[in-house]
C-alpha cells in the first residue's frame, strides 16, 4: 500500500522540481531579452522608462512562475521547487554576467564567486521560496473564496423564489 501512495507523491516532487528549474531559468532568459530589446535602447536617451515597459518585460517570467505553483500541489513540492528554481536562476544570471549582458556587468558572480555561490544562493532560494509560498497562499485563498461564492449562489436563487 505504501508504494501505491508514495509513487504519485514522488512524481509530483520531480515534476515540480523540473518545472520550477525550467520556469525560473526560462523566465530569467525571457526577461533579459525583453529588457535588452525594450529598455536598454531608452536608457542612453536620459528619458524615463515607462512603468508599462518594466511590467511587460517581467510579465512572461511571472506567468511561468504561476505555472510552477500550479504544478506544486504540496508544501514539499514547493520547497523543492524553490531550491531548483533558485539554483536555475543563479546559473542563468552567472551566464549573463560571464557574457557581459546589459544589467549584469557588475555582478558578484564575477567579482566574488564565493559569496555568489553561498550567501547569494541561499538568499535567492529563500526569495524564490517566499514568492512561491505567497502565490500558493493567494491561489488557495482565491480558490476557497470562489468555492464559497459558488456554494451560496444556488441557495440565494432558491430563497428569492420563495
């Protein structure tokens, strides 16, 4: 019996871990490309970058993170997703720093690798974890409110007929 219940949970953990690594890695790549395409050309002109451009450059990565939270159905999966997502983000940002991409010219990845792979990695994993937990809690609250609204709707229509 235990194997029957443990295997789906293990599959969920693996799925959430892989999805989180892909989402955070791909999200960082998409954000960087949009940053280079939309925001970097505006910076030398001295004019302000509209908030809508900043939001548009971050939105695809945020949508990928939402997809990760949907796949992580348990708190253990959220914890593994935070670790793999934080590590994937660190790896992608290291690659950006090594390539000299805009926004990453001064990076701890190059200037202080010991700090980058210890303190900064822990901070990244914790911030990714907090982000995933907040989105998961928000999703749980939204789901419970929607269920409560749906459960009250038929009763109200029955009461109006009387």
